[in-house]
C-alpha cells in the first residue's frame, strides 16, 4: 500500500545512498506530483515511487515517511 502524501509530512530525498531530510511543501495532481525541498517529484507508474521530475525511474527519489 502506498503512503498518500500530504503537506507538512516528513520525507527523505535519496540519491546514490545519500539521504537528505525534507518536508513535503506541495501536493498536486491528486497526489501524483509532490514538491519537497524545492524539487518536484512525480509518481512513476512503472515503479510506484516518486522520482525527480525529468529523471528516469532509477533517478533521485523521494521517500515519504510512513
């Protein structure tokens, strides 16, 4: 089951083992687009994970706190 994003929830930006704590700033398109840390992430339909807009499915990810 996927965590539904909401403004103010804790999250982590993950890239190649590096993690940065952040907070969800904006939720758009029914929860399929999330802005966190000033970066826009989109829900990848293939993996069900949020990846930085414009990145491939294995790019920079946003992991929402459960």
